[in-house]
């Protein structure tokens, strides 16, 4: 005996067939582009979330994880620098000590352990003793202090001239002194092209009458190269660009 459910199901099936045919005929009359747009709207519907609102100013932009790490490292670095009370006399002491630390001496004193040959890969922590790690951090802190720090950060240097530092470093190694602004990629030379073009790092700094800041920068870069960057020669140029305070 036929049930009510079976009758309704049969009627619904018949209506579905008729509805499908009528819909097919109606859609066949529509433009192709319109059909494509309708299909995309159903297969790839737009997100229900509103589009992100561009920040009204830089202060509203959310800090990324990398930016947060960089900010914390900068705060910690400035605190370490502030503890030195850096002045011309203490800077001269740093310069004299760093100049004595050649690659050969670093190895002889056990600060570097079986480092890779110069001109090859970076020198990693596995090739540095704990003392070398501290020395590398100190050299980077001093480089930062000479380039960027002021009285507020405990750096007491009478800067009377403006000078420009330009460092040429392989692109793959530029992150080791990442607080120096990158300005451009240098033309490829015969040795490195085309695999490792150089990056130019360039920043303006203030020099003192004794020109100890430039000497300190050179000593820091030489030590950082011997402890990490690991180039046969790290090219750095310092040139005076005028007198007066840095802007």
C-alpha cells in the first residue's frame, strides 16, 4: 500500500525535474560573463570579515614579532651602553684593546675554535668560546654607541663634525650588523657575481676632534669581521661631510 510519504516524495521528484529544466532554460539565456561571476561568488565567496582598515598613523599599526624583538634588543643594548659612561678616554681604551685582537690572536687565545676559512661562511657560535660571544656583543654595542647613541644613552662625546660611514658586505652576511641602514646593492664584481652581490650599509655619524669615533668604528668592524662576518677584507669608508651637530 502506498504511503503518504511515498506520494509526496514522487511529487517532489517530478517537481525537481521540472524545476531543473526550467532553470536550465532560463540560465541558458543569460550572458556568459554573468554566469561566471555568479559561479565564482558561490565557489569563492568574499570573506564575511570587513577589510582591514589602514592605520591612521604609524602609532596605530600593530607591532610585528620581529619588530618587538628588535625593539627589546635595542633597549637592552642601550642599557648596556649606558653602564659604560663612554667618553673619549674609555673609547681610546676600547680602540687599543680591539686593535690587538687579530684573527691569529683570537685563535691562539682559544676565543675562536677551528673557524671556517676567511671568505667562506659566517663564523657561528659553535666556533666561538663564551668569551668570544661576549666580545662580539661588546663590539656590536660599541659600534651602535659610536653611530647612534647620545648623552641620554650615557655617551659623552663632543661631536663636532658630521661624517659618513659606508660599509660593503656580502648580502648574505649583512644581517650581522643589521642596525646599519641598507642603502643599495653594489654592482656585482667578478668574484661574487652573480650569486652573492654586495650590500651597501650607509649611515651618518658625529666625529670628535681627536677622530677617535672613526678609529673606534674601524676597530669594531675589524673585530666583528674576525669573530663573525669572516671576509678576507671588510671594506669600510669614512668621509667627512660637514661640521655641526647631526640632525
